[in-house]
C-alpha cells in the first residue's frame, strides 16, 4: 500500500512539474511575442499562436491574460532569444532554442550539457544547412475536414506539404509564410490544436539502440533546463 501510494505520488508530482515547465515556456513565448508584435493578438500572429498553444495545454485564460499584461509592462523580464548549435554523441546534430534574461548563464549551461554527454557546442550558423525552419500546424482529424479539399485550399497560403496521420493532419509552411498560413486556416474556420515554428532536418543520423539512449540523455538534459524553449535534432 505504501509503495503504491509513493509511486502514484511520484507520478503526480512529475505530471505537475511537466505542466509547470510547459506553462513557463508558454509564458516566455507570450512575453517575446508581445515584445516584438504588441499585445493585440489580431495583429500579432505569433501571439495568437502562443495563446492557441496555451489553450491546448489547458492554461487558465486569466493566466494568459496576466502574462500579456506583464509583458506589456516595463517591469517584465526582458527575454532574448538564442539558438545554440552543436553535435551530441555519435555525430547527431542538435539545435537548442532558448529564451533568457541572462545569456551568460544560458550559454554556460548549454555548454555544460553538451560536455557532460560527450557532445560539443558549435559556432552559430554551423548547422544551418542541416535544418529548415518551418511553420507547423496540427489539426485534429474529423468528418468536417476533407484532407484533399483542405490541401487545395491552402496552396495559395504557402502550403509546403501536408501529412495525414491517424488522429491528426499536420500542415507545413515555410517560415516566411507562417503568418499567411495561420490567417488562411483562420479564414477557413479550421481549428488548430497546436502551432509551432520547428526546425526540420534535411538529413538524418542513424545510430544503434544503445547510442540512441546516449543521445536521448542529452536531449532530456536540455528539456529540463528552464532557459530552453525547444530542442531539435536529426536523430533518425
């Protein structure tokens, strides 16, 4: 009984910790979006995307509104965005997107994570050729959405490609067409469950099962870092 209770408690704390980290990252997304595009979501595609993602995570509406209000004030932390590039174990390319008010601390932590997992922090731009930045929109599959018709309708809005999976439709657009695609989906009344700017690998690194675990250990370290917003890699 005692062990079962402790196990359930551990899972509960882990779930709350994961939720807290997700809310913190969304809060930073909102702060950066407001800084660059203002507090009005109607004229700020990035803020609309952050608010949509907050909704998908069941982040309370009042918490979202408070984050926008704080971001509009002069007292809010001035988060800057940084992208760090390097190689993890066995030559796997890794890009780490961070949002921080202390770049000295952030780069020191990123270097430490690479070093402790047999990786190497590289120079800015050294891995650009291995990734393409895309706007990614995820839509829940339903009888109301015909994938073939949707694909045709979105070509004029910058559709790059579309993947139809078991439970969702994934739409890709170039980084430059992110706002246009977002508006196209809104104009067609398509409810998006999650929106993101992702770095898609142009080629992949193949490693053994044991080596995969070593790479994932590095990815996990980054994902637990409070300054890290997203991690991308070309592990197959």
